[in-house]
């Protein structure tokens, strides 16, 4: 049986996350426009710096920091950010971002995975219009990026997601 296009791209995204070097959660992201993969990204330390997998610890994990908070303490550049960094803005305008996250320890899909507040801002400015996030091997959530503009959670002081 032939899989649908969304799950095809989510499968490619899932393969991308296998390059992640985070000891907490592994994320992969790809950007697709006009049925063409524009770029890929996964979470890991900036080029030339040691990854958490090299160091053997995650600072946010060590400090028991909740999910979605205090990203300034994280060594990683997020998968969404790495995919956006690797693409030209003209190619991202009107594109879709595909995102898959798995927990490092049990390899299960991240429950209610969403871009963090910093990634939301970068996604808005990139011109990406839709986000597809894998929930299970065949089910996914679709987010219209316009929702991030219309519902600005940064005005409410809400932490996490």
C-alpha cells in the first residue's frame, strides 16, 4: 500500500532525527515546498562545539528544567532552526515544515510535540505557512503558522507548551 505524501515526508523527517545528539529529545525537521525537500535539520550543538552525547550529560536534565523552559541553557540548535538556517527565505515562503520528535530514553514519539517559543518566532519570520507534526506512525497534527501570529502566547507570560 502506498503511503500518503504527508506521512512520506514525516518518514523522511523521522530518518533525519536519527542524527540528533540530544540526550533528552531527538527532533528532526524538513522544509518542503512544491513537493520538493528544501532543507533538513536536527537538534545538536553548534558546529565545532561538543554535543551532549559527547559530554555525556544534558544541562537542562541535570537541573530538572521542565519541558519548554530555559532554552538558553540548552547546547542544541533546534531541528527547526537548523532546517531554516540551511534554506533561503525565498524558498521557505509558503512552504511546509515537517517535525518529528522522539524521547531519547524510550524512543517513543514526544507527546504533544510543538515548536518552542523561540522556534515559533523563527518559523513566523521564515515565511513557512504550515507545520505537520507526527503524533504516531500514521497520525499527525497540522498547524497553520498564522495561529502563532494571531495567538501570541508571549503576551501572557506562559511558560512551556
